[in-house]
């Protein structure tokens, strides 16, 4: 399908604006971010009213509870977006920093300078917060953004994009730095993936099908991630009371997000004591269990219900109050399970053994690995990055929460004085 003229125009406008942003002074970019935070707070009523229209339409279509939670904005979430935007403004500007500076034997001075990427194309589903997170980070990193949110967020995104453009104009920056595909036609996603003349990087924020589509059809480099099948291994030496608290936090605190816990792996030595305590804490909160035969037996003996888990269940990102359970007889078996079923997002070990902790950190090949901590910390704001555009599970260019530095690239600069190569 040929590119539509309107989509090509959006790309061209974004690219033109990116040239201005790439060299904009830090103070001017920070002013735009501060004005954006102020505008979000001032327009909270309008934002929430638009979001309610999207939520009501999604409820009528039967959207799942997990996606509804991602779609829904509250006053607290709008305030959090404003706070995160101010945090981005307070962060050091990565653009222009020197990564290397050396003088070669021939006297040529060679520098490696961090520079803006250009235009970020972001495709995302029912998460209107992504609109602000991506645009704020892109702005501070000197890049324009071309946004394609789902039809589920159309009303909300229209208001948020208006807030973004208002803030840019107030700071004297081009409003065209934020482009929005205001059309729910899914064919435009494929066309965006072919806009390589204008867009420098594609970042999909959604399910496995969206990621696969982007990898198969994009003419533009793609950063994939954000799909989390997250594990927590409770070692034989773990503090059981702490283990219950950590599993509860990782599973229940916000079950619909990618860093929520999906599978708890319990060492056979502590499973008889831990499983009943875990079920007693989590079941009243609505958590249901997918358990292996050993876990099923231990839960039944303690009077708790669970469903038998299939191997397929261990490959599920639940995004809900469902928790996979498996009893393992060693650290080796736990690591082997994670290697088979993890998406290399976030995995944790609970242990009082330094040797086991170090082995887990070395051998579990995930973007974020934790010792005695919840998986819920894999987040740009929690990591002190201000926000994130995605959690990359790839190994090239960026890995983990993608903040400011991950939204830049670099160039080599040679400073000579009539140097010629012999």
C-alpha cells in the first residue's frame, strides 16, 4: 500500500521540527517541560473527561480489566504524569556530552559526542500515559515524536497532544515536534513502519502481535520490549515472612503492568511452609493460582484451591491477579525454568546466600535482575530516569527502561589542522 500524503506530511513536519530540537538550548527544553507539567495540572478536568469517554466506550466493547486499568486515568495519575515531567526537566541534558575525547598520534583530535536520534515513531495501545512519557523524554533528548495511539485512547490523546503543543509553543519551540496520527485506521500502522525517509526509530508499546508486526514489516530499526513474563525464585535460605510481602507486592500492587510477577518458583525445602502462608495472604485479594503438581498437593493439604498449570501457562504474561506456582529442588532448576519461559524482562531471587544471589545475577540473562526486591521497580521513574519510552528486552542499543540516554545516539567529530591521511 502506498504511503498516504497526509502521513508523509506528518513525517516531514516531524523531521523539520527535529532539526530545531536537536540544537535547542537545555533551558528552552526545560521551560517547555515545566510548562507542560503546569498545563497537565490546569487541564486535568478536560483530560479526565476525555478519558472517561474512552473508558466508557472500551467497557461497552468488553475490554479486559487489565487493559481497562491501563487505559484509565485518575486525578492521581495525571498528577503523577506532571511530576514525572518535572523530573525529566530536572535531569541532566545528555545531548552534547562527550563520550570520548582523545588526540591521535598524528595530532588529530577525535571526539565522540552524544546527539539526538531525530524522529521517534511510537506505536502503542491502551496507555495514554505513554503520550506524555514519550513526548517529554523525546523533547529533552532533542527528538521529535510521531505518535500512533490506539483507537481506544483517541479522545484522551487528542487533549494530551493539545497540551504538548501548547507547551512547546509557549517555550518558543515548534509545535510540530509532536505529531499525532489522529485516525484509527490500522492500515496506517503498516504505513508508518515504512516511513524510513523521516522516522529514525520505531518503539512499539503493546502486545506480542504488535511487536511481531513491527519486526516483520518495519523498514526502520525497531526497539522491542515491554512484554514481561517475570519470575521470583524463593531460595531455601529466604526469609519467609519477607518472601510473602515481596510476592504480594510484585503480584498485587498493580497486576496489569509488564513488571508484575507472573510465576513464583519455590524451593522444595520452604514450599510446605511458604505456600499456605502465601495463599492465605493473596487469595482474599482475589489472586488465583496456576500450580504444578507439588504446589497443588501442598495447597490442598492446607485447604486452599488452585488450578493445575500446563506448560503453556508458564509462558503467559497474566496482566491480572493470576499467579503461576512451581516447586523446584535447586537454584539450577529455577534458573533453567527462567531460561525456558522468561521474556528477559525482570526476574528476582529471594535469598540470604550471597553465593546464590551472585549466581542468579550472573546467570539470569534479563534486562533487570533483583536480589531480595520486587520486580515492580523496573520502571523509568523508579530508576530515577524521569520516565521511560519502553522497557527494552533487546541487547543492542538499549536494554531495560529507556530513558534520556537511550534516546540518543552519537557522532564522531574529528578536529584537525590540515590533517591528511598518508
